[in-house]
C-alpha cells in the first residue's frame, strides 16, 4: 500500500445514472487496488442536466442560467463545500476550462472513443432509407451526420442510455440513435455488433473516427479534486493513466483555444503513435479535429503530429493548420 498522509477514507461524488454509477465503480476499484486500506463513501448528486430532461441538452445551460457544466456544476459545488473529496465525471461533459480552485487529477484508462449508430435493422448508416429519422442529443453528432447524410431527419433525444434505446424501439418513426461506444460497453450492452437492452435487440455500427471525429475526452473518466488538496491528489496520481492524460490535455487545449464548450459542434481526438505510419515517431501524438463554423454545412478538418510534452502547442499547430494561420 502506498503512503498518503493521514487520509484513511474518502468521499466520492457521482451522478446517479447507471452509466455514472458504473464509472464510479471503476474509480473505486482502481483506488482500492492502489490503496487496499482506503474506505470509500459514495455520494450521489443530481445535476441540472439530470433534472432538465424536458428540453434539448443544447438549451439546458441557457434555461438554467448556467454558462457551462450542466452535468458538473453541482458536483463542483459539493467539492467546494467539502461535501465530497473527489468528483467522478465523463470527461466530455466537463468545460474545457476549469475554475482555478479545481483540478483534473486523474484520467482512468480510456475506453473506445468511437460513436455508434444503433438501429432497429442491420445495415448501419448506409442501410438507412432516405429521409429516415435518427436521434441524438449532441450537436456535434447532429452536424456530422447531416454533413454525411443530408437526406436524414435528425431529431433530439434525452434520457440515459437504456432510456434512449427504449425510445428507439417504442417509436414508429425513429430508425436509429447515436451513442458513445464507451458507455454501451461499460453498461455491458454491446457485444458482437448487437445491443441488448430492455429485452430488445438492436444493431450497432461503429463509426469511423477519422471522419466521424469524437468529442474531446470521449471515452475518458476524469477524477476532479480541489486544487491544492494533498490527500486526494496523492490518491488520484496513483490511478492516473499518463498516456490518456496526455491525449485529453491536447484535445481539451484545442477546445479551449476555440472557446468551445460541450455543446459546440467540434470533434477532436488524439492517439499515441507507434511509429508504423509514415513520418510518425513512436510516442508521438496524432491530433485530429473537425470544426463546424457558424453557418457552414461543410466542416473544417485537419490533423497534426507532435509530442505530448506541449499539448497546448500541439493544439495551436492544429488550429493554425486548419485555418491556414501562423501559430501564435
């Protein structure tokens, strides 16, 4: 067991959805493996995004008079007050810039970043009939899908993962929904291209992440603490995946440079190279992005190679390459 000051117990905060609880269990398991004597109390906290399921996700922040963090604000309030010591988040739900009093202290080993199209029938995206209705709560997924299949009708959907799958099968008009592969896998719903939930079988197609670029931090679980709080920091550092942290730092730096939030139509994903590709050195980061500018149906796309030692510099190079600007 590693030494960590006088802390023998910790309070972990999480949202209450099935996926959030699965991710909290991942965090608890990792912490207990690193610190077998650690006592962990779990506290479930309901966020604005959990409460406001009556309107599209893109409208929740405005309706609740929040500038950011519809799935994170209440967890940060609990951190700030000392009610919890560590907050567990889906990283893609977090604002690209945190308040100075908070710190992302760990990223757990990352799952797949891919998006998945779940349909009632086999055939995937190419098999959807002209004018078929597909649902998503993500503006990024909506814009990417509309750019690839402008004939489709893309509508909003809310609810947790099982609820969205249930809505797919209850609706006569709805032919597909878009979800993250990571969440499906963490809930044990995806196997061999099939999704089984609520007694229904659906067909899953993993979308190519080089064209259907994922959201920053997709597939990553983040542990957030109070900045300068030593005991939670030691705990989190012991379970941090260094490669995953490097990648998400570059992805989130790109979002921050754009001034983009969770509801901006931007995809950005990094991967650690193995030297197999041309001009790629082992350990280098390939950072790829897609950005929809205001009023544009065709997105900007770009990718750059670089080291993970300067994530902000890599993000600046990518933005400059996409806009034909000199990095500043």
